[in-house]
């Protein structure tokens, strides 16, 4: 079976590549390799992660909405339809998304 992977894109800019490692009914767990546009978005993901960890749900949801507003798209390397509606978490070399 070929490895499933997606390009995380913001318009024409490559944010990073996600390679599926495992998944369950809700989340796809991936290895994350940052791309050229990652540096500009990394603080948004850190803000979301930190808010969830400290239990500040309002701040976490606001951070997630800010990430969603970045018009990110997951483009399958297999050539399937892009995923435009998803929730994503990225920390270091680990990414999780659900759609």
C-alpha cells in the first residue's frame, strides 16, 4: 500500500507535508515536514496548543478560528480532491487532522 500524504498549502505557498502514520475514526496522525511558509504560521499553532494545554477553552477556540481563517488546504499527493474543511494540530514533527 502506498503511503498517504498531503501538502498543506496556503494558496500557492507550501506550509508543509503530512505523511500518514496512523489513524482512527476521527483523527489522522501524521509526520510533519515543514515547508517554506511554515515559519509564518507556526506561532498560530503554538498559540492554539498552549491555550488548550492551560485549559483556556475560549483562547484555544479563538486560536483555532484564526488558523481556520488562514485558508489552508490539504492537497492529497495521490491527486484526489483537496480537503478544505478540517481541524489541524501541528507540534514539531507531529501533525493531526480531522475532517
